[in-house]
């Protein structure tokens, strides 16, 4: 367990206003700076509320739905506004989307020139049932996880990643067109090579720091009964990318896509000596994902300028009582700042607020409406 003095979180969402987002017609909610619990049956809107908070940090939905699909049925727009306290300053974030129009995203009423400029301003970690795809899905899911963590504290990394993906897109277009002009290939391959070296180095250094933290969280949740690990694999472990692109160009022409590069990197997820996706039970997979997210939080907390917000959506399902208790102890520690947590079972929520012993709000959620059931005042 963590041993440290209590510190006030630097990033607090104090109020949230929502109009026409998914099944939420209208909501205007004030939050505790410590823990906020949302109780209700499945499909009532608990996850939608957390997704609205996620939107304000990442300019998109956690579910990866196109923006227009998050507008409530028969409506033409949605609006999400969040009012924050960040390192002692008041901040307002605004996201507005109209059908068939460009997304509007503002900080303190000033629109961003590029949405990527906002990433990292409101650091956030979310754990949800769909995170099982990190284990069961393809390598793209795991790369996105790595990229999301690093991008929240390293702007240059995000810009380099965007540059690499643009060059990759151009090279793939040449391959699909069966272009034979070597000079055109060389232009994009050189850009991919320089960007890939920087991305690979950042990912490698990140995972060297991240993996021990992940192991510690998994060990604590499993009561040290199991050992888990992560193994980074990359084509750049074989050397610089440029000669690899040149040697595989003819093969790639036949395939119609680029077969070597950091866009093929992976993070193998192991339980003992075996892949988690092959031998892990539902409870072990759930433990693995939660440990990943808590390690992500820990890393951002240490690297970033402000304490992240933690969103935990229905994380206790399919876990045995002992693992639930270990997670409750972890998230109730002084290590974490503002937390938003949903569940269908009030028992777990009550245990968390009892462990914390500080300010909390408990809301009931029913058909997109939120009722404050219980709160403690400062």
C-alpha cells in the first residue's frame, strides 16, 4: 500500500452541465472534490455521464463512437460544459457538436486551433468494461493505450506520432496505386524513419518505468498470488526503420500496405509465462486491466503538471470478494485525487466512502436523470 501524506488534488471538476448527450436530456451537477458515486441499474446513464467527462479531456468519446452518434435521438446537437479548479485556477471547458457541422471545443471561451493542443490539459484515467479489448483485441488497442498515456504529458510525442501516421498514410497510398517512383517512396520513408526512432525511444523509456508500477498494482490486487508482466515488441528492435522499409518495399507492393514500422508495435500481456488472453480467467483479465489503469494513473500523477481525475465504471463485476476488497483499499488511499465511480451495488460504494472518510457525493441514476442521495459538506 502507499504511504504518504494527504494532499489536495490539483485537478478538480467542480460542476458539469450536459444537454442532449446520449440519454441525458439535461443535467447540471455539482461534485465533491474527493469521491463521487453513481448508483443505478445498467442502461440508466451512469456510463454516459463518465463519457461526458472523458469528452472534456480528450475531445472524443471513450466508446469511439462518431461524434454525431452521441447526440440524443431526435435532437440536432449536444453540449458539455465542465467547470474545473486546476492548480488554483478556475477553468471552463466546452464541447459542442451539431449534426453535419464541425465540432467546437473551447477553453475559457477561446476555441482551439487544433484539438491535439488540448490533450494533457485535463489529465484523466478511465477504467470500463470495454477495456477487456486491451487483452482480447488486436495490437492496435494496446498501442493506443501506450500513446494515450505518453501523449498526456509529452506534447512532442503526440506531434511526432501525428507526423508518422501522415507519412505512413502517404506511403500506403503509393503502394495501393502500385507507384514505381522510388523518389516518392524515399520522401515518405525518410519521414517515417526519423519519427519512428523518436516514438520507439519514448515508448521504450515509458514502459521501462511503467512495467514495475503495473506489476506492483497487479500483485496487490491479487494478494501476491499471481505474477503478471508486459513485454514490448517492435520492429525497431531489429534496427533503424529506413532499411527495413526499403527491403520490404516489393513485398509491401504485393500486400498493398506497409508491413514494417512502429504502427505494428505490440505490448504482450503475460500471466506467469503464458499470454493472458489464452489462460486468464474473467477475474484475472479484469484484475489485469484495472492494474493497468491504476498504473497509468500513478505514472501520469508523477509525470504531469497536475493530478489526474480517475473514472471507474462498473469495475467490480466478475471479481471475487478478496480482489474487490483490495481494489477498494487501493482507490480509497490518499494516493488518488478526485474519483468518479459507478456501480449497480451500493454496498461497494458505501465501503469506499467509509474507507476514505472525507467528502463524497452519492447520486442515483435513472433514465438519464441524476438525484443526489447523500453528501458530506466541507
